[in-house]
């Protein structure tokens, strides 16, 4: 009986001590923004210059895509659907998306040529971080 108690106590102590050591071995998770290097003032200015050069083009494409989607939905909800027009609008939508993607590639290539990396100034380059384009 005493042997069983001693063995049980030792196994519990071993398990508890291994848990405490395991916690120390696991690296602490640090959010990526804390790890990011801050960029110099001149690089930030260059980044803003490149970003602003492409921002108007992105906004124009966003507005065109929005108008195209609205027109496409209008055509699809009509009582008599003009499939030729729907086909043309769908092709135009695909072209606009391709232009937007190529524009993003060009902007990232220009940043790479200037030894800048996207996202290192706290701005993300996806649509969610840009202000909504002016309509009308």
C-alpha cells in the first residue's frame, strides 16, 4: 500500500514538474507588428510617394468595378435578361479585375526596386485600408 502511494506521489510530481519545464521551453508568441522593423523617414516618404502614385488608379478601378457590378445586377434582375449584354459586362468585369491585379504587381515591383516591402509602414495594401472612392 505504501509503495503504491509513493509511486503515485512520484508520478504526480514528475508530471507537474514536466508541465512547468514545458512551459518555459515554448517560445512566447509575439504579434508581428511588434517584430516589424521601423523604416527611416526617407523610406517612409518614398513609400508614401509610390503609394499615392497608384492610389488614384486603384480608386478609379474600384469605382469602375462597382459601377460594372451594379449594372450587371440590374441586367440580371430585369424581367427579360439580355444575355449578350450580361456577357459583355462579365468580360469587362474580368478585365477590370485583371487591370487591378496588374497594377498591384507594378506597385509592389516598384517598392521592391526601392528596397521597400509592402506593409512595413503600418498600411496594408488591400482594399480594406484605402478610403472609399468618391462616387459620382
